[in-house]
């Protein structure tokens, strides 16, 4: 079974621009969560989607948004990029229901804002 | 709000010794506690997890213990090897409710040969 995939793997953007990142979950997984990873802050929860609905969100500004498609693929968008948005963005997938709680990560997208 | 504290932030041990990493969570509704290992430049990998109805779980050299009353859980690695060197993250989740995973800030483990 293929693992979680993310595209692109690397991105360089300029302040003020916007960016869209993509995540394809493990087949059969309907939940996708997004995290921002920085050296000082660890893994910060952005939001979680299940069956095209956002079920939960973390404490990030409205510039960070996401969506999920009917095939469970998810995208996150960051508008009006700031230097502080430079980070590794990880997505993770899980079944999101029932009693199987394991969450598996993708390789991440390294975003650099200049 | 929900919070997970993880200690220590760095840990150096001699090869063959044991390593212990501790986490404390704040949300009493948390019922699922996974541990992830992240090697440099790689994705976090799930290495072991425990649910709130279990006090201890072991998988070869790795074990996790949970004290629900104190809201503490710990990762124990015995007979450490150089390949155990990585950053380890704990997390707490209300996996059947909010589906929100809160992560600790990580422990950098160095196993000295």
C-alpha cells in the first residue's frame, strides 16, 4: 500500500505571495491533518479534514486554509506569505473513524519564504 | 488549552544503556498516545502507541507506560544502538472525539558508540 505523498517537496516563495500544498493520503484513509514543523516550535497542528469537512483547527491566522476533496486528497493554502511561514509542512493521514487511531506522515513540503 | 510537555529536550546515552523520555498532557479527554521517531531529513515514523485503557505496552526494545491519574506517559528504549539516534516526539489525542493530536516539542536522542 502506498504511503502518504506530498507535493511539491520544496518551494521558494517571496513575501506577499500565496502558496498551495497538496497531500494524498494512504488509500482508505479519510482523515488528513496538517502540521507546521519549525526548529523552535516542534509540530504545530493546523487543521484536520474528514470527508471534505474541517473537523478541527489549531491556532493559526486565517491566512492558513485548507480543503479536502471527495477522493480524500487535501490541499492547504497560505496567502500573503510572511518570512515566519518558512517551515516544513507535514500532512498525516488516518482512518479518522472507528477504533484505528494511527496517523501516518507524508515526507513534507519544505517552504522557504524570502 | 491543550498542551503536551516533553522532557528532556536533549539526551545523550552510551550505546547499550537505556533512555527514558517523559511527557505530560493537560487534556483529560486524551485517550491515545503515540510516539514518533524522526531521523534527520525524514518524516516522523510511528514507533509505538498506547491507549488510555492500557498501562504499559512493549515492542522489543521499546516500551511505553501511561499513568492516567498523573497524566504522564513515558518512552523507554533499552539496549540503545547508534541507529536509535533521532528526534522523538510524543503526542496526545482525543482520537475518538476531536481527532486533534497535540505534540510535544521533541527530544533529540544521541547514542554514543
